[in-house]
């Protein structure tokens, strides 16, 4: 399987994007970006579509993404990540809500672990998951980025 990579300058900083032949595999925030294997971008159609859709999202012109995703995780993680896709734009769910969505209502903590390992933030909207009291909780890119993403979607952060 060939790996492709590119970057996108966004309101959050430079995002590193990775893809396989099957779809997008990762989005890395500036604070989490590892150095790509070469200095020049090696892009494919999934990266081109991801860049276009992310740009439209940041400009407020896109509410849902269509870029193919190449899930790389455990069965449980993938179930959690797929549940995150059901959180509507402009809304938030608690970890308990996500646990119920994957039919594991007593698994809020393991759900939190899977949410934290989401390799495709923004497109798989882990930023829309909050604590049971509505408070902001940890986020891979940092709480400042979570607040920016929620604000972009019209959600005021507590």
C-alpha cells in the first residue's frame, strides 16, 4: 500500500494530511505533525478532495465530508469513529452519548480512549464530544483548536 502526504494551510495552522490508495488515513494538527518522509508532497485524489473539502469547511461552505476514509484501528475504535460521524454539525455529544451509540452504554471511558485516538479529526468530528456536564475535555490538537472548531460550527464553548 502506497502512502501519500500533503499539507493544507488552514485557520488552525498547517495541517498534515495522509492517505492510502483507499482513502484518507490521517489529519495531523501543527502540534502533532511528524515530518513527512520527503519534503515534496506526494498527493493522490483522496488528498486533493480532502484539501478541497476542508477548505470549504473552514470557509463555512461545507457541512459534511465525502472524501473516502481508510480506517486504521481496532474494531471498537472504528465503531466509535463511525459513531462520531453521526454527530450533527453545530451539536455536541457526551462520551456517554457516544457509548450508547455504539451499544456499549457503560463504556464511556473506553469510548474516550478511542475518541482520543481518532486519526481523522475535523472530518471525523471528535471535537464535538464533550464531558457529561457539557465541559470541554481534552483534545488531540489542544483545547484552543477544539474551541475554534466548535466556534466555527456555531457552538459556544463552556
